[in-house]
């Protein structure tokens, strides 16, 4: 039976992701090694009939043809939710993506809550008060924890796409870190 996965922020070809200039660089000697590790981890988890929701920022720092070649190595049905670093040549490459969206909602089923997929983390999303889950990327694991919201980027959850059902469970376990301006809780008070 086909499964569903989610991942974000692959950053194929992006040298900064392995550079000591960032807080938590990926542990590779060069981008070729990183790219191959990403493909190997993906293909070890995903079967050809599975669907992977890719929440943006797939290629950065390499020629579009080279990026398309890397992405073509990935197994499964690929649904892109476009990120801020996704060039038109990658997004519109023939046969690369089964679907492309800027924002995507997976409707509630008897087995799962509604899921909001977007590259960027948002503070409020459709269905938030009915326990809808928001999965995102962009932050590389450096965002404020929030109930029912999860960063599913490579730098937050690991190299391989994560099963959608597992990402939902992890999001549901998140504890919201309250701020003075948080008005979602009836017990929170606005600053004077």
C-alpha cells in the first residue's frame, strides 16, 4: 500500500549547508557527498509508489540541469510546495513534479487530522482550533515550538523523508512556548 512522506529544505548543491559559517553544518566534506547522502537516505525510505510532499528549498547553488538530475534520482511521487529558493526552472521541469503548490491542505480523514503544508512556519493556520496540524520547513530546526506545528526540514528531522503519520504525531506532541503577545490561550494576558 502506498505511503505518504514529508520533507523540506534539501538544499541540493548548497555549499553553505556544510560550511562552518552556520550553527549546525551538515557533516559532509563537499556538496557531492551531501547530495549523494540525501539521495541514498531518500531512496532507502521511499518506494516508487509512495508520495513525498516536499515543502520547498530543494536546490540552491547548482545549475538547474544539475539540480534536476539530482531530483530525478529520487523515488516516489513528488508533490512540491514551493519554497523561497525554488527557481522556476526547477519548479516547471517537465516530469519532475507530480503536483506543484504554493500552499496545500490535506483534508481531515477518519485516520488523520487536517494537515496544512507550507514552506514557511505560520502562527495561525486553517483548522488550528480544530487540532489541524501545520508542517513546514524554512527554519532549519530553529523555530519556537508550538502545539500541532513541526519543522520537517532535513536539518530538523534527518536526511530521509519522514512518514506523514509520524510527523503528525510529533507535531501533536509539541508544547507551545508562550510569549507575552500570545493571544490564543484564554489564560494569556496581553501586555499593558
